[in-house]
């Protein structure tokens, strides 16, 4: 019976995963038109397609760029002057000016013996088990990216080393010095890394391995990139054992355990949250102080793809069905801390339906508007976070996956990958956004609600939102809450006994 259940869960998981680039149920290809625009339902903002970079129409020389080959993600430098596009199948990162969108540089990931000085000492956490010769001679396929050291460095993991057809041995990452846009460090990773995140203090990097249910932790506190090193490999429930074919490709976009994806540190750096797109689902929680995996918080819709934290809220994109969900971060963390065993179910998620295939999500500077790249329906969607309501959509070249927003919110960059053979993709859409009211940037340094704060009588989170009864119960039931209540009871009992003895003495 258990085997039958596991087979059913696996088939169900694969059916909704939605990261598969195969030919099944491929929606029609659409192409956006430069100059097209929409104004949201209530006139809150106007979005216009300003320009694009593409590699599907050679006749359009004004937007043509042959370096755009299955662009996976986009990232805008914190100073707002440059944007970085990861060209997955092009094995390169393309750098553009955000002033005139001219190409500044193409950083290619083709490595040989001349790059050996960029490698540090191997960590021994990620051993090669299938390949042993010339493992540092390869081309890298860039996926996501994250900035560290106030934008000085850009970290980019590779889907796989090109010789490893089934992404079952260690892949790698490159670190770019953004002042010169050159590679200053190469490091190994686990199999098939996709997401990467930097801690709020800039000292720790987390590399999430889609390929085997693990997360690598890097100490990046030293000023010298060559001193950066791994400290931990954290396993989410179980490490997937890989012994795949060396000459026949399999679909690693879906056959990868929990398919770990969205990754984010809490604002205080204490916890790391990792989304499980398939398998048993939920959001894995890692205690970064103890470097310990706590378990998975369930209760979300299945197929969590991207995770964000903003203004005291935890936001999720739900991929194939097309939703954005959110819940108060303090409520989520209280549930995680009170978890018994390795799972707990958290209720109370708010949600908003968006077009199908919600991949990357980002928030406007004020946190008021959520932008979502919707892959299946080829749309950029906008959600009003105040009401969790869809207020507008605009066409994007098929099939959007990555999304970045400028620090002032005036530009939204969307990358589009292809599906199957020559089906869509190879485009970067650049949108201009105008807001009807001023976008005042949030200070995204949320003060988390702790048990001790509740004991002191502060039952309002730093965001100004009152805690509900579930939050208070979770806090009271925590170990610290029970200890404090015990002390209070003993103290009150002692006072009552003292009063009673004094009264008895007076009667005598």
C-alpha cells in the first residue's frame, strides 16, 4: 500500500511541476509588441513595453542580440546602472546599461586549465562519484543570481557542468566582481543548483540544490574572495542518491526529489526558508544559528516556486495553477518553532489568482504591488498586496520565467525561456512602470515578533498588525512561553501564600 501511495504522489507531483521544458501541453507562442501598454483597473499604475532584447527575429535588428539564448533570470544592480541577464543555453551572462540598454559585456562561462587559479580548495562536501578526469574543463549554464557585499559581487550558480548530462555530480558557481564584470572566484556546488541567496548581513551565502534535496552554506565574511569556503551541507529530510545514465539524458527538471527552489533568509538572518516544489511539498525551515534543519511547514498550495519576505509578510508564487499566497512572517515562524516532528500544517494563508504558471515574483519599492512572471499564459501580472487582488496583466514574449524590478520601481525586466524545439523564448522584455501615487521605498529590516516580546506585553508586530489568537497560542505553547508562565504562576502562588499567612497571623 505504501509503495502504491508513493507512486501516486510521484505521478501527481510530476504532473503539476511545470518546470519541465518538454512538448506536452505547450500553450501557443505569443510575442509582445513594443509600445503596448495597460493601465490597471483602478488607475493605480500604467505599464508599457519600452523595448526588448531578443534572438528569435533576425529581421528586427534594433532588438536583436544573439547572446540571448534561453534567458533564465535577470538581476538589476543595487546602484541601478546595470542589469545582468543569465543566458542559460548561451553559457553566459549578458550585461546591459539601464540608461540606454546597450550591451556592455558578455561574461562567458567556458573554463579550462587557464582558470585553475580561480578555484579554491575543494570542500569535500560534494565529491565526484561519476566523473573524475578534467572535471574543471566545462561550460556552465547560469541559472539564478544574488548580490553580496553591497552589490560588489554577483554570485551565479550553474545548472550543470556540460559534460554531466544528467546533473548528478557537483556543479559549480562563479562570482563576478561587478566593478569590472570579471570572474574572481569559482566554487563547486552540489548537483543541479538553481536558487542562491545572501544573508542580510552579507556574510553567508546559501546555495539550494534542486538536484538532491540539499543546501550548501558558504562563509563569505572574508574580504578576500579566495578565502570564501563552505561550512555546511544541510539535508532536507533525505539526500537523493544519484546513479543515473552517463549517456542517456533523463528529465532532471522533475526527477529531483523535493525540487528545492525558492530560497530566502529571514530579515534577522536567523532562519533560511526553502520551497519544495514537488515531493511532499511545504517550506523547509533551517535554523541558521544552530545550522539545523527543523522540518517543513505545510498548508500552502502545492508547487511553491518563489519566496519573498517584505514588510512582515511571507509571499509565495504557486507555479502551475497560478496563485500568489502570503501569510504573516511571525505566524509562520511561530509555527515552525512550535513544530513537533518534521512537519506541521499552517492555516490562514491569503491568496490571489493570477495567470497560470506563476514563476518569479517581485514587489514594488513600497511593497504595495506584486509583479509576477506567468509562464503558461505568457503574462506579466500585477497584484495589489493591500487587497490581494489581481489588478492587471500585459503580454510578454512566451514563456516568461525570470523577473527583476529596479530599486525605484520604474523598470520591470522579464526573461522568457523556450519550450520544446524552437518554441518561444529567447527574449528579454523591458517594461516602464508609472505609479499614480509616490512609491515610497520600505526599509526592509523587519523586527521579528519573539516569544519574549509577547511576555513583555507587546502583542503587536513591528508592522503594526495585531497578532491573532493563533499567534498568541503558539507563543504560549512554546518552550519559552511555558517556562515564563510557570515562573509567573509560582510568583503569584508565593504572593497568595504570603497574604494568607499574614491574614492568619493577624487573626491570631
